[in-house]
């Protein structure tokens, strides 16, 4: 009589363990596929064209449609000789003064493409 109730308990405990193992296996699996997505490189194609797309959607609000500058932001259509590729990448990634940082929303490859596009404008 004493031993009997133990059987359902053991069964429930076993079921619980199986469930936990199964759920964590699924969790690890999902984790792995999320990591893969993050690491997937952005397909840039032609960097100048790709950079232009980003600039036209993210930068012209402040720097004007022709990037010739507004009262609140300087011209960025003639940077050749003023800023190097790396300096542009740094400013766009980290921001500067009232210029917002884009490092959180753009991938490094995308910011590279933006710098390439901006420098190609002044040639
Ligand atoms: C919210 C407005 C705003 C947006 C959006 C913005 N900028 Fe700027 N940007 C500024 C301001 C303001 C400055 C001047 C910062 C300073 O030096 O005080 C600036 C400066 C710069 C400079 C340095 C120019 C120089 O001669 O020193 C570059 C390059 C630049 N922005 C590129 C970009 C790019 C590329 C984007 C889009 C990805 C962008 N900006 C989006 C406001 C903006």
C-alpha cells in the first residue's frame, strides 16, 4: 500500500524530465538558427548603388535631396579630399554632434557602401 502512489509520481516526474529535455533541445535549435541569421552577410552587390539606396532613404531628410546641405546639416556631396573613407565610416557609425549614429541599424558592409557612394559623388 505504501509503495503504490509512488508509481504515478515517478511517471509524472519522468514525463517532466522528458519535456524539459525536449524543450531545451528545441530552444538550442532555435538559438542556432537565430545566430545563423545574424551572421548572414548583407548582399551588397554594387556598393555605390547600394549606398545610394541607403543615403536616399536615411540621409536626405537632414542633408537635402541633392546632399548639398541644409541649415541644420552640412553638405555631404563633395567629401572627396575633405574626409577619408574611414572618417566617413566612423562618423556614420558613431554619429557626430547632431548627426545620429547609424551603427545600430546598418551593417558595417552597408556603411562601407555609403562611404563609397558619397566619395563617388565628388569625382
Ligand atoms: C537627423 C539629421 C541627420 C541625418 C538623418 C543624417 N545626418 Fe549626417 N550630419 C548631420 C549633422 C547635424 C551633421 C554635422 C555634425 C557635426 O559635425 O556637428 C552631419 C554630418 C555628417 C557628415 C560629416 C560632414 C562633414 O563635412 O564633416 C557626414 C559624412 C554625414 N553627416 C553623413 C550622413 C549619412 C551618410 C547619413 C545617412 C546614413 C546621414 N549623415 C544622416 C545630420 C544628419
